[in-house]
C-alpha cells in the first residue's frame, strides 16, 4: 500500500462534502499539474490519502481511500488529464495543522513541507504513522 496527501480548498470541496459521497466516492478531477497527475497514475485501489484543507484551515482533517483506477478526467476532453476516485474512510479525531507538521522535526522532509503547492503528493509510511498519531489515531486507518 502507498500513502498520499490530497489538497482541497474547503470552500470549493470540503471534507464534509467528501464524506457525503459515501462508498461511491468522488473523482479527484480538475488537476492540471503534471506531477500531481503522475502521482495519481501511480495510485492503486486501496491506497490511503490524507485529506488536507488548503488555504482555509491548512490542516489534515480526514483519511480517504482510492476507490477507482486512473480514468479520464470528466471535466475535460483533453486526454492528457486523468484522475482517480476517492471515498472517505474516517475523520482525524484531532485535525493536524500545517504549523504542527512544520514543528515536528521528523516531518521536515515531508512533501507537505517541501512541496507545499503540489495538490497530490506522496507520503512516506513513517510520515503517515506520525501524522495519524498526531491526529489521535492510535491505529492508522
């Protein structure tokens, strides 16, 4: 299993909206960055990702799971752009802020710190474990 972090502005697509989609999930469409798209191409069904509220809140608020293979982005006819679908898994009992991540020395190399603008980014297993613990999950989802 691989781990990821996906970013969304909560006034455009919030954690509550993601949870409301239930088991069917939602396409993570509209991504127009090649590195972010390539990260989605590397995803497999069952991979987990942190759901991060960007701009407003700047915090990890939940965990999602990849629930589809890569497919054409439904928001464009341009075949360069693809996406996967995500379904909500669980809330983080305590949201983990960007400031908390930056303050944790063991997360200094995390993409959230080093590639802040990238909307779909990899997360190392050790980073996953640390952020889950910071968020109040003793047993990571």
